[in-house]
C-alpha cells in the first residue's frame, strides 16, 4: 500500500476458511422430478429476495448464505405464475463441501477507515460506508473477506475486499456509465499531445487490467485503486502503467479486428523493471512483456514509445502462431514479422522514434536488402523480411499484405529459417488471385527469393 493511499482498519474480527470448493449449477422446470428443486429449496438464503413482476409472473432473486455469510457470485432465481412455482435455478456452493468457521460479525462500529487520495487528482474522500463478512471464490479457493461498501464524494460506489488487514482488491459497483478516464499519448509523445481517453472494462488494484491485458509495476509507487481518473504527469512512475495498458489494449483490439487473432489468456506486462535503477529493458517472454524506463543515455520513455510496446506485443502473436526462436535465422524472422506488423499499425516504417535518443529512430524497414546480403546479425537480417513485406504492403495494400504475412507466419515453426519462409510464402501466394501474384512475385525475385 503506498503513501498516497492509506486505509486503516481497527478492530476487525479476523477469521479464515480456505477450502477447495467449486460452484455448482442446477435448474428445475415445472413437470420435472423434484430432486433438483429439493436441493435448491434446502439452500440457506441471505435475507429477503428481490422481486419484480413480468406480465403474470413474479421473479425472485436471492443469494446463498453459509453460517450467515453471503456467498458472492451465488444466486437463486425462482419464477412463479399465479403463486405457483414454474421454474427455479441456482448457482451455489455445496454446504457440506466446506467447513466455515464462526466469524465475529463485521459491524460499522468495529471499523474505522481513513482514506487519503493522491494530490495529483481532485480529492475524493470517503462519504458513506457499511461493511459485512462475505464468502468469495478467490483463485479457486473459497475465502472469507471483510467487504467494505463505500461512496466517494463524486457519487461513485466501490467495494473493497480485505483479508485481515490486507487489501485484496477493489471493485467499482453499479452500472458503468462513467468509465475511467486517463491521460496518455495516443500516438506517442513525438506524434501526439497528452490526451484524455476512456479506458473501458478497467479493473484496478496495484495493477491495471481488463479481460485482455494486465499491467503491473516494479516501482514502489503503486496505483491508487480508488481513483476513477488516472491523470498522471509523464514523470510520475504510475504514468507508464497507464500508458502501456492503453497501447496493449489498443493493439489487442487491432489484432482481433485486422488479423482475426484472439489470445486465450491475458497478455501480461510489467513496467519500471529494475527499479530503482533505470534500465533499457524491453522484451517479451512466455506471455509477459517487460519494460524499463530507459537510462536517458541511449533510450528514454520506453513505455511511451508505441513502436516498442507494439513490437513486443507482436512477439506474443508470433510466439503463439509459430513459436519462432529468438536467435539465429529464426530469430531474425521473429524480429522481422514484429517490425512489419508494428509499422503497419503505425503506418510509418520507423521504429524507436520516441525512445531512441541517439538518432531520429532506431531502425527502419524502408530498405532494399536482398536475401544474399545476410550477415548473421539478428536485426540486420530481420530487415530482409520486414522490408520485403513492407514493399509488398506499399504495392498490394494493407489488407492483402497483412493476410499474406499472417497466413505465412501460421505455417512456420521453431525450426524455420529463410529457406523455409521462402517455401511457405510461395504456398500462400499460389492461393492469391492471379493479378495479385503478378504484383508480389517480381518483388520476391528482386530481393533474391524464389517465387515458383
């Protein structure tokens, strides 16, 4: 917990229950046997149900209770027609599958909460609150938490979960008409000004995440998770977390829309690697991207350079589709694909325009390097591939060249080299319309690749 946010709890009744438990789901319809209905009816319910009337039906919702503790994510839904039950369904935890200890009730008088909010944002102080003990599945384990419901003076409602005196998570409550606003460089500081943007589906604790991306930090200055406004000065260490999240969320959306690619897991990233030292770290490995701040000699503002963030995210794509290595010819193919995709997104053939401090950019894919000019240098040889694909893009168009590149990538593997790439791109080209082949084949030939 950092100096900008201190939540002090006094007098908690701390108790613990950790048990592997699974949520069960059952339903019953009128006319079916009564076994499922009997199980639903035997569940201990929490307080009174909510009720709404639809036509001639009465719909009731309630939640499960174990030893008077609310089981979050559980529900019991019953539908009555003219006071006769016609359907019931429930998501619950089997009471006999878990031993729940008696907890000292969480009451308002047993807690004092003091919240201090970062001076960089308009003060948002705690107004109203109430608390309760709840049971919640956390990382596959049923755990007991003290849950604090509170309201900030901007009217937003929040819920904080504590295990003992440790803050576990904070969740925004209610409908999400008001999204999180953040201040970022949409195109990097060289090509755009700081701009206010909306970040949708955001979850905050010390990390910044949604269903696709999670960004953490090695800095000691952690994210203040009660804030709906993430407007930090670029020199603030928290800025890099928000900026990288914005880039990665954008590029994941771009991949889904332009390459039909979906990742089964969240893409993870961490900023301020090496803190408190300033490092030039920027690399991908096993679904995690790492960024330093830059040493301010060779590189600076690494996390704010979209070409670097996008490039590393495309390594995740390449890893998933072909598992190309990171060295030798396969490594050059890996870097070449990452550079090409990045430059297509930015619509510029330059990489490192923001972060590289010893020139206008670190490298360009607007070159004419033939296959015969291989040197064994990882990035030199990567330009053989990236510049080939870039010329094809310039003459064939973005959509067709992206399909050509992605279809070819999908045919590669950890042992691929330039010869294997050559054979596979030819297979893909043969499936293209004749007029497109007439454009692509001369480009391959001019750069020393076979085209038939």
